[in-house]
């Protein structure tokens, strides 16, 4: 019997379910109670890039405040989405939709209409992000219903790139340092009778990528983050709801565990382009070569990866219960998901900065897929 590939818990246990639950609590039409969240009229949602559930649970001494929230009513683990990568996950968070519905399905994504491979995190954007993802966001819906919506993050994110795809709506407050973001959030949550504040912290993910998520540097960054979130909780007015979650976890991958498509004929024969992420790979085959590529990749990668056809990946629920036709065309003919500390690179096409990363993500191992959903007040 073939081992089932873990899939995100869409419909009440995933990152895509968080903000629809907040909308329901704020009385905004179209919200969903599939994920039960006890929220008040003032909500501050903190997105910590790169904080996995397993990593947080393993380091209570490094994050005492976040660990204390594990005991709060409503706190639990949820799943991210697939691939477990920032542009896909944050678009699901911001729209309340699965990747199969919103259409952002890869960090590197091949556009079937012209064959280009675009980096969905690039600034400036390499494609019209609103056209790529035109569905309304939760923030737009909340603002239209009279909720005071404020999104807080680096100034360079304002009106650009991923913010335009899945996080648009309300007002944007550019703030560079953690202290500035805490101050902006504490002020914004007091606006109006109903307020929804979104604040993004990316330093933990960046440190994990550069130094590894088991490094001393990562643990120090986690402690710093913990202190900042505790400051934020103390700065919020009484009666506010604090929600802390993440887009994905991370795995450290040794450089000798990285398959290079460029140097492995069995992985390059019949392949037009490799997209997706290093641990959640989309393989686009040359016309007529999909079956051969599926067989070759499965035999070559062996126990290191789950290797699926596009249809099998969709039917297995990796992209959600509904996958639109135009979205399916963006998914590789073959999808490869790392099962352990392995990755796939293509030195012919990937930039050196991407190849140099230590901590990686994109697959559906527990370390990547499970993320915290922490509530405080």
C-alpha cells in the first residue's frame, strides 16, 4: 500500500481558516465559524514568518511568553498550506482561500500562458500580482464592512509584490523595526469600534534561512521575538484579542543532501523547467514526457521524496478541496515533496542566494506543515 502524503487541514484546521473566523467574530458578512476563535471587537494578528509548531514546543525556555499562550483557550496547532512557503501561505491567510482557489502555488511559478517562471516574492513584482490573484481579500471585506483595518510591515511591502496579491485592503503602516511595529499596532488597534490589525515579523525566518533553524542564532532570534510579542501584548488595550500564528516551519538541509537537476541526467531528461520550492517542487515536463519524468524522478529520488503526478497531488488534497482549471495549469506535471532533510536544486536557473540557504521549507513534514495558533488577551 502506498503511504498517504500528509495534506493541509482545510475547512477548519488550516491557516486559510484563521481570518474568516476573525471576520465571523467581528460580525462581518461571509465570515466562517469552521475554526472556532473567541475574538473581541479589537483583534491584533501577528504573523511570525518561519515559526513551526514543533520548533516552538521544543524550545520553551527560549520563548517563555509564547509558550505560556499554549495554555490559553483556543490555542492549538493548525496546518499551513502546500507548498509550505511564504507567498502561498500568506495569500491563503489573507484571502481565506486554499491555493487551489487563489492560484499562488509556488515561490517560483511557471505561467502557462507564456511559459515564464516568476518569483512570487520578488520586489518589484515580476508580474501584475492583482491580475495573478484577483479574488477579494479578507482585509478588503472587513474594511468594506466598516472595520478599521491596518496592516503593518516594512515600508517596501506597501502596495507591492505579495501585499498586492493576497494582503491588500485597509490602510498600510510602514514600520521597519520591531519596536516601531509594536507602537504602530498599539495605536491602530484603538481606531474605531472594531479594529483588525495585522503585523508581520520576518527576522526569525531570515535567520533560519541563513544560519539554520537549529542554530544558536535562531534561538536568540526566537527569544528576541518572544520579548517583542510580550511587549505588544502589554501595549494592547484591555479587551483586545491577540492572535499569533505562522506561515510555515523549517528544516535544516545539509548541502550533501541536495539533488541537483543540472548534474543528474535522470532528473533533467524530459524536463522543461523546475519551479515551486526546494522541498515542494513543481516539475514541468516537455510535451509528451510527463509519464517518463514521473517514473524517472520516483526511481531516482527513492525514499527521499514523495513523487506524484499533478492529478494525484490535486486528488490528494494538497492544494485544497477545489482547484480551478487555470490554477491546475500552474502546477507541475510532477510534484516532488521532501520526506526528510533533502532538497532539489537546479544550479542552471536558481540564484546563488537561494542555493546558499541552510534552513528550507516547502514540503509537508510535521516540522514544516504544523504551525502555532496562539491566543492571548
